């Protein structure tokens, strides 16, 4: 897996991702503790609203950001966005009101909504080989797991010598170092596809490719399943650990680290699994584990009258982390299969936006419903959400999903260049993606 780090451009981009996510992981723990400090038992509702704001910003801004920024400006834009995130993180320790938390989260996540799809679309262009890209995806998943595993562990250690406010300084440092690494990276040259189009037209093109490709409609349904389990962990861990199990800040960090440990374990195994089994099979199996675990946790919560033991909570969080990695890690492979290189930034932006619609549903269910009606109701709702996602994915994504497909072009003249490329045959076979000449998926 680490062989892909021999590519100097990917190595620097991966390093930038790691340090930024370590900082983000520190902020995740600090934000949960800040919410509990400001709102007490209602911390879940505060986190639910804050994360819902994050999702709204992601849904609205991410498709347009990739369409607005031309390839020639990707590096300075990414550096500027990292520096904006660093400045906002430094302001978070000084908040004293809940509305201030919401405002700064909106600013921070606006920058992230523009940064992430641009960053993700670079990787398949830096690593055009399929095997290299698969391993890069797993390394990328491991980097994200630093936010859930190593960062909480580091936070637990730091909390023995500093207050949680000091963790935001680590977040800011991570973003600054990320900007430095991006500045030293050589970006690939990519054709600036159809700049005669406006940014909204290019954003719509990414959405059109996404929603007209069956495997990507299945991916969207699996994102719904992943969001259900992830939201339970990210929103309510602090409520369960501090309010029910009477733990402290370090215990919150360790519980989040267990979730990250499960995710990291699967990310390490995925390259071998994906060499032997299809993306669909692996991702649907992960969806089954996610659904079963959420249902089991809901049953446990009802059976213990909301008093689960550590011995039950931690294995459940481990399984949720394992299922989460199996659901989200292979997604980049599906996106890469489904578009030409020039359309990848718009497709990654569409994925980023649409997947966060799922989180926009899940976070209020986990936070607001949990605070008002109890975690048993929230768990039941999240379990139902995960099951809907898993069933929809199985129905939307056909079991037979080849890259090359036989199709017809009855609307093209006989001398059209595309037909001439294929011997003048109206019916022919090649790698099929949604584009100008292929506007709908073959039946």
C-alpha cells in the first residue's frame, strides 16, 4: 500500500491531508467538550445543529466551488482555504455563546466545503493507474481515521496538561502545515474542460453524471447508510460517555478512538479484499454490518433502560467504525470509473454535496431527536435510515456492472467522428460514462 508514496506529488498531498485531519480530529473532541461546557445535557442538540450547519454549507457550496476554480488556480485557492481554516480555529476558544459557535462553524466549514472536493479530484489525476489509486484511497481512508483514532488519543493525552481550549491551537497548526505542503506540490496539468460554460452549468454537469449513473445512485444510498451510523457516533458519544457513563473528556476521546480503530482496521484490509471481490459486494456487506449493529445498539438501549455498560458500548463503536470504512472508502473508485478525467472535479463535488445531504438528515436525527425524545428514539430512527439506504443501494446498483457496454447512437449522422472511431457502427461497445454524446444509461 505504501508504494504509492514513492510518487512525490501524492506524498506531499497525503502529508497535507494527514496533518490537516489530525488538527481536525483535535477540534472534534474540543468542540464536543465546548458544547457540553456551554449547554450541559443539551450538548447533543448543540452539536446536531452545528453539524447540520456544516452539512448545509457543504451541500450548497461544494458543487459550485469545483466548477468556479480553474485548474490553473487550484494551488493558490487550496492554500488560501487552509489559511482561512487556521484563522477560524484560533477564534473558537474565545466563544462564550452558542450562536458564536454556529457562526464560526459556518465559516470554517465553508472553507472546507470548497477545499475538499478540489483536493479529492487531484488524486486520480496524480495517480492514473487503477491499482495505485485503490491503494491511495485506502491510505486516504487511514488519514481520515486519524481524525477518529490518533487525534482523540492525542487529545486525551493533551487534556492531562491543557484545557480543551488549547486543542484548537493544534487544529490551526495542522491547517498551516497543510498549506505549506500544498505549496511545495507540483500539480498535474489537466485540460480545462468546456470553460465556455458557466460555473453553474459545470456544477449541473457533475450532478447529471452522478444521478444518471446507476452505480453512483447506489453509492448515494450507501452514503445514507454510512451517515446513520456515523452521526450516532459523532453526535452522541459525548452525551453517552459524560451523561450516562459519567466519564470525562479523556473517556470521550478514547470512545471516539475505538470507532476510528475499527475503521482503520478495515481500511488496511480493503486493498486485498477489493482485489478479490467487487466494490458492490464489499460495500453491501458493510451496509449489512452497519444496519445490524445499529439495530443491536437500539435493542441494547431499550433492554438496559438507557444504561449500557462500557463492555457493550466499545465493541458496538468498533463495529460501526468497521462498517463505516467499508461503506465510504471504495467510493472514489466508483467515481473514477464513472467520468472522464476533465469531469472528475465536478463529479467529486457532486458526490461531496449529495453525500452531505445524507448527513444533513442524520445529524438532526442523532442530535435534536436524541435530546428531545431520548436516544432510544434516535437510535430507532437511525436504524431505519440505514436499512432504507442499504435496500435502496441493492436495488439501484445492478449486480452486473461492466465498464464497457454495448449501446446505439441512432441520433448521430453516419460521418460523425464518434461513429468513425468505432468503424462507422451505430451499435458499438466501449467504456461507457455519461457525457455529451452519452446522456442516458443504456437499458
